[in-house]
C-alpha cells in the first residue's frame, strides 16, 4: 500500500497506462487541461511516481523502436520513399491502438520529425466509428495533408459471456467509415490512408482481468466484417487483419489478447511504412 493506493502488478500498471488515458477520454471537457499528472495518476488508481516513471519509460520505448526500425536494412529507404515532404502535416485518427503511449503513431512521428513532417494524433480509447463521426470535424478544421485512419475495432466489441450483438452493427460501421472518408476528401485536400483493425486472441480477451471486469468480448468474425468494410472503401489500405495473422503472434499482443505490445506497435509501424511507401 502506498499513498492510499494498492500497488498493482507490473502487467496491470502497463495495461492501465497503455489502454486508459484520462486526458484523451475526457479531452473534450472544458476542464480537461486541468488534468495534471497527479490527477491522471489518481484516476487510474496509481501512485504519481509510478505513473510518471512508467509513462516516461513507455514514451522512451517508442523512441527506441523508431531508432531500431531505422537501423534495419532497407527501412530508411522506405521512409525516404513515403509520399510526404517537408512541411506537411499528418493526422492519425483512431482509438486505443493509436492513443497508446507506445503507439505506431508515436513511432511514425519520431521517424518523420527529422524530415520536417508533423504528425498529430487524434485518438481516444474505446471510440467506435460512431464516436469518430463526432471527432472528425476537428481533423477537417486542421486541414492536414494526410489522414491515416485506424478505427473500427470497438465497433466489433460485444458485452457479456453470451453476446448477441456488437456495439455497432457491421452495416452501420460501413456507413460510418464511408462518411469519415467522404468528410475528409470532400472538405480538405488531404489524402487518406486506411488501416484495417487487426485480429485479436479471443481466448485471452475473454479471461483478462481488466477486460472481463467490464464484460468485454471480441470475436474475429466480427472484426473481419469491419476490416472488409475498410477494404471496400476503395481507398489506399494497409490490411493489418491479414498481414498480422488471426490471431497475431503472441509476442505482438498484450496479455489481454487485444492491445499491442511495443513489439506489436513496432511491427504495425513497419507495415504502415511498407504499404505507404508504395503509394505515389
């Protein structure tokens, strides 16, 4: 016990920090700027020093992942081939896969910053494509040069041990995805790059202490429908559902079977660079 908090395990601390970000979940509220580090730590039930130390460690992990990628054979060449140039602004739009303090978006930011390219992250844990429709106006207002979308995993979320429906029906997901794409292409000069949501490890999801507390379940057949809807947009797409496997390799997923480890985020960033570099 420390400072009134029960000290969580290392895995629990990592999960809380990677999956739940109060500053993003509550970001639309007028007082969101008052969410200081001690307040954010308290909302997660963590001691402030633990929160600060682990947050810094994870952010450094993302930077290290970027350095490691650049040192791999051929990756720097792929980055040089990306259809972006100095002064451009990229917005990355999504959910917890992207808001993660070790996310592929942060790795991408570190790869592109030396080239004078800005990467803005607009991502909220737990958001569905329906929530995305509410937030997309912020992206339009920024008038970026590119928008990279990774959203839709939470549409496929179900509740309880014997679920009968997803949070968002796949036909509605398809309509939402189309609307997100149309808003950006119609109201900005930005080009869009889409990423399909990756598959999960269903068995791990159903037994994880954090997800089971909220009755959360996922089925890959439901995620596959969302992935198909993304592909059906006819826009440039990186098919993470296919390339990462069903389910992804154990080392790419956290113990919850849903969220990505640092290795998983690094692999995702590499797949983005590979696919994006093929666009002219």
